[in-house]
């Protein structure tokens, strides 16, 4: 294990705000490090047992306050309520920053933290296979520790202590993580769920409703943006800005600017009122885990089976064609053609290149609206066995969208790190219907059209259903056995009616 002392943390690897907060912690007395709303929430945490859920405003420094609580718990003796603390964010950077904040508080409070660093624990899958997972930890003189865990439900197995799941509404498999965490309560542990909201249908909000409705035992703590302002948030931000040497607007102007930035989302992001939409269908955590620097690089295509999806448009919306290679059970985005205002001929030429240079199994297109003509043209070019038009409506729309979301959830897709692409993929929301069902809708604000989402959904669904198998068999030459018959061999036509001499005479089976 690589370890460093708390006083030797490499600040160069931390964000500017984190560095400024650490400097502030050195300047302020220990009793002034936390703001009023942070102190109040921590007092409730210390007084509560079992399940505690905290619904909060965005960017009010709440994780910083939770880090203070974690340091005090892990540093305390068992008689004083000391315990191990296990933290889980939805990405590795959150885990690292939380451990850094805990180390800052350990130093500021003069707590006996023996070492801060990285460790590896074995993650055992359902099939019995295992792999080493990197985690960040602090060991305290009390014998307890703080450990930032990998974001998988199995990470809680065999653990006992206080569990913190941060920004829970944006985790994939949240229900499974909650089940695994709740097992710790049997032996007197504590489970703390912290998050901003992501729609009324998100499992995080449903958990809050169950507690408030008496269906589940627990405590709910609510901290709004106005609560934070009343508790000194602006003054603390101004102090950090001073440490960093950057200007800050006067308070009223600053508040107006923040609310203006969030616009229609201010109710959910700042006032802790979940929107009627159910949040993004694809979880941010899953999306981040499926990003790879090797995705969307045509030169890395390795000859695998290939699936295409196309969202059809002509003038204003995005004209998107995605080509994805199947590697094992994972779809890799290899080729993407993303334009606006191009002719149908240019779009067809782009698809042509992919078909001619890849082992294309299936090509699915949006057939709605102006999609009829491109679908007919693609069928004419490549054959009805490989081309399918799909209407993005009703149950079909739901199936396409949930199929792509499931692929992300199961980490069976790879895409590049691209903010525009992320916005498209997160724009599709779950909305409740009057009958208690679910429907899929584009970004309610209309700012993102999700064209890339639907191109990906079409390619993913094509891969889910796979390609039909067919084979080639040599047939007797025309006129064989007939006097005067020719000796030329005819080939059985492919299902798309195009000739192909691969496998001629050998009866070889193909799946593309």
C-alpha cells in the first residue's frame, strides 16, 4: 500500500477549490470550519441511528461537512461511538476528494490519523471470479478507518460500520446498493444517503416518500439553497474567493446569477423540489463508466460484427449515423457521422462507406416523419434482411430507449468522453403517466434533441436481436448432366439478393 502522512498530501493533484478549502482549514479555528447548516445536519447524524436520508441543494459544500463527520467518527474510541466509515460516490474522483477532505479535517482537529493512501480489496463477482479494486483509505489511531469504496453493490459485503452513499440519485443500481448497505444495520451500523434530486420517479425520491409515508423507518434531513445562504454560504464562498485571489459579485447579484444559471431547474437543483420528470433514463454513473479513450476511433475497428443506427433528419436537427463493433458482449462505437443540413445523398454516402468497409450485420433507421425515403433507399441498397425501419413511438420507443439504458447499466457499451454526447444521452427522461405507467420523453426544456441517443438506441437494439444466419452452397453447374449443358457454376443468392462468392463450394456458414 502506498501511504503518505496527512501533512504531506499532494495539493497539486487537488482541485483549486479543494486546495483553497484546505488552506482555509489551516487559518480558521476548528470550531469555525463548519457553517451553521452543516453543523446542524451533523448534530442530527450523531443523534440518529439506522437510515438517514439527506436531500440537499446543489453545490453547498455538504460533502465537505460529511467528511468532517466521518473523520470524527473514525477517530473516536468505540466507547464514544467510534466506527469504520465507508464512503461511495459514483466516480473515482469523488472518492479521492472525499478522502482528501477527511484528511484535512483530521489535521485541523488534531486527530490521530496514522496514514492516508490507497489500498486494494478483492471484488468477488457472482460467478466466483475476483479482481483487485483500488480504494482510498485513512487509518486512525483509534483502530478505525475511513475507506472510499468502488461503486458496486458488492463492495459492502463483509463490511460493518457507517455507510455514506453520496449523490445517490445519480448512481446506477441504487436499489441494489441500498439493499447491500441496509444489511449493515443488523449489527448497529448507520446508513447515510445524501443527494440532490433527479426527478420524482428516481429511487432516491421514492425512498424519501416511503420514509415520510411511514412505509420505511428512517430520518429525512432537508437542506435548501436558502438554508445554506442563511447559514453563511455566501460569506464562506467570498472567503475562499479571497484565498484564491479571484473576485466575487455582491451577495444579491451573486444569488441572482446562480438562480439564473439553473433557470427552470432551480426548483430541483436549489430548492430541493424534485421535478415531475423521472430524471435521466441513463444514469450518469453508468455513462461515465462506459467512457473509453479507444471509442469512436475508426482505425481500431478489428473486423468484428457491426451494427448501425441512424436518426434521420434533413434541416435543423442532427443527422446522426453510428456504427458499432461487437467485441465479446460489448458494443464499441467505431464510426460516427454527425452533421446538420446535409442532403440525403450525402447521408447515404456516409452510410455506404460504413457498409462497404465493415462487416455490417444490421442497419436500423428512424422511419418516422421524413424517414420513409431513406429507409426505402437503404433497403434497395443493402437488402431487407439487414435493414429495418423503426418508428420512435409508443411501446417501440420505450423498448428502444430502455434497451440502450440497460446496455449502459450492464456496462456493455463503450463511447468517447464527449460533453455534447453526454448531454444527448442524458436528455431522455422517464415521465409518469396518468395511469401509473412510464413514458419516455426528450428533454422537457427542448434544449437537447437527443439525436445521438436514438442513433445509439437503434444500433444497440439491432445488436440485441442479432443477425439472421444464412449459408452458401455450391449448386450443380447449369445444365450439368444435360447434353450440351454448360459448365458454369451458379451461386445461391444472399438473402438481400446480392451475389457473393464467399463460401462457394464449401457450404461455409456466415452471420454477416
